[in-house]
């Protein structure tokens, strides 16, 4: 019914990462022969071994689109193999990729690519990975605005989405700033819950203790390395400096990433509590900065 109503752009065929070219090419070729019919298809590869001329030629032969991706695993090559293009924005997060909210700068990077792709095909379809906070909807509408093709109805929806996102951030900040010191939670994890979310806290607990190295811990200064990332906490200047990709997103809302959480969970509890209490009570005075 969706196809007959003209609402179905294509069906997506996503290969598992373990499906490599040398082992599964013949199976893939036979499968493509079965796709001939009333539906249009796009194929998303999950391994670099498929990015070769004979595979692109095979897609062209069966009128199947190569899925252009924005993700950590594959490069964003814009191969055109049929009369439409299919772009998937997976996110640039770390474990998982899709826990991500693209910035305007990151989306603007795609504008010239999309315009170039548009000139080579009849239709361009874009898909953002779904997200429980509605980031996919927000980013999709932002792309339409960047391309200057957003309708008045879509613009109203975009404004409503951005208003809701901003209100949530303000509500979270107000709740924390208005919390008196005597009502702060006793447990370190409960204090962290005021500065992070359940997913990041859970992932912090999964980081092994041997991957957390405290370089310096004084009254006013904490320096550490968690996995491959550096962290500096200056209690006197009220500054946190960190360099992971997730921090680039969370710091704008003065929230902790999993590496900050892991560090706090693995230092002296009294020391950790002093840091967290000051951040929670005096959050507006703290600065969360990138790079070390």
C-alpha cells in the first residue's frame, strides 16, 4: 500500500559487517537478481572490501543505489549507481554511533555534497538514524533549511522542535542550580546522575579500572587519562578540559561524558564528592572546555 501510494522511496538492504566481498560476493550477486520487480532498492555495505568497481557496476546493472553514509566505519563516498541517491546519517558518536546530535557546522559540511549529488540523479533521499530524544527529526529539518527547500509547515515544526529541546535543557539546568547543598544525594552515582544520563553512566561502569590512570590529584587539581583520552579538572578556576568526541557534544549542556563519569567513580569518594558538589551547586561558574 505504501508503494502504491507513492510514499515508498526504496527498500534498504543493509549487509552485516561480517559479510566481506571475497566470501559473499556470489551470494550477493544472486540476491540482487531477485530484487528485480516493483520495488526500488538501496544497499548499505558495512565493510570496506565492497568498495570496488565491479561491485558498483553490479549495482548499476540491477538499478540499485549505493547507500552513501556518514559514520565512523566507512568513508562518505558519493557513488552514484542509479537514478536516485540514498544518504544515511548514522551519527559520529562512539559506542554507539547513533547516540548523536549533529551540529549545524557538521550538517553544513554536507550541503555542497548534496547539491553535487542532486545534479546527477532524479531524487535524493536522506535518512537520519532514529533517536529517542528526537535528534533525527531535528537534524533532518535542519538539512532542509540548509538546502533552502524547507516548507512553511516544516519550518514551524523545526521551530517547535528547537523550542522543546531548549526548554528541556533549561529545565534540567534550573533543577540543578536550585538544588540546595543539604538536599544533595549522598551516593556518588546519584550525584553523577545530576550531571549525566543513564546510558553514559552505565558505559562508564564498563570501563576497566586499569584503563584509568590518575596522573595528579591535589587539593585544587586533578589530571588523568581514561582509555585514550585526557582529563584535567581545575577546582580553583572551575574548569574541566577533555578531548573525546562525546565531550564535544555534552559540554555545551554542562553534562559529563562516560570518561568523566568513569574517572569520578574510580577516585577517592570524599575527593569525588567535593568535585561533584561544587559543580552541581555552582554549575554556572564552571567551564567545560575541549582539548588538552
